[in-house]
């Protein structure tokens, strides 16, 4: 049903969350600093999940888990046992079960990053890249796409200052040009069959095809917007249904306005 729905993704499927600042305007980092922090922190999150160290999401009915429970869960093997009333239970989560807490399904977590929805006539498909050479983030500014490596060649997070330097160059380049109103980003907000047809035409050119593959294989898209939103509500509205050239709706996207926090 989800992949077969032909309606546009914005409003119908893509959620949005506005994160408000908790510090005063004098203490708040600027747009590029926040963007570098987002890329670095998301990379750390990705590696934590990839390496199997992500803390389980729990439904706690007996209060929050204790330090002892968390420790036992880390050292116990991830094997299933059946004994007495315990049937097909992962040994790793037994300490939580004793506290009337049970792990929630996290099967979709690996699709949070390095995953996109490819438009096709009638039925879209999910594309997930596991290639080690794909270690980049796509930055979208004024309808133009830029590529930044978030990971080193050895698979470690790049230094935050290096990421910031790349973002600074991208911002300087973007400021020299007007907004690209013909950006393909806007097409991702149309109905799925229309975007599928346009994408097929675009891919007839080999260079366009290679560029689309770079976008499809990105960890996520980070959009830098020059608009300064006056409130979290305005930021949320722009983040879900703002200017089409500022979004690539089929990839996980972080939207950072010039004077507001992350969306």
C-alpha cells in the first residue's frame, strides 16, 4: 500500500519535527555550525546502529531500567531460550522483562539512513546502499546539490571542523548564484507517477544518471535555507511544504534555516 500510493510524499507520508533552541540568541551557533553538528552526530548514530551498540527502544511498564539491567543486557548473548513460562525469548532482553519492560520493534531502523524511495510507474521501490564507498551526505542549497563526505575512507566520522570547512565553501558558492528554480528537487514533491516519468527522461543522459545515483546513495540530504523563520510553527510548515527546490522528498532530510534550529 505504501509503495503503491501515487500521491505526493509531502503532507501524505513525510513527517516533520521542529527542534527549538534552548539557549539565547547570543549563545546559539550559526547555521553552518549547526549543520556540521548534525552531520557529525548523525554519522555517529549511524555507526552505533551499524555496529550493534544501539540501545533498545523499550516499553517500560515497571519504571525505567536500572543500570544493572542495562549492563546485563549488554553482556548476555543474543540467543533465544524456551523454559517454563518463558517461550522463545531473547536472553539479551530477559533483564528488562523481569522489570515488566519489553523491547519495541526496531526492524526498520537500518532504513533510516542510506535509504531512499525510487519512483516507478505504479509501484515504487526501496533502495538501500551497503557499499562501503558510499560515505557521503548531499547538501542542497538554492536548488543545487553538493556532496560532502561524512565518513573517512577507514569508516570513521570526519572531524567536525573539516565538515564545517566544506559547508563554508558550499555556502560561499551558493551565495554567488540565484536560486535554481528549475532544480529537479521540486519534482520529488509531485505525484509518484509524474516524478517516475520525469526521472526516466532525466536518466537518459549518462551524467544525469550518475548524479542521481550519488543522491540515491547518500546517507541523507541536508538542506540549507536562506529564509529566517520567525517561529517553530513557520519552520515546520516550510519544512514539510515549503519551496520545492529546497527539498528532496524521497530521502531522509534535515532542513536548517538561516536563523532557526533543525527540522
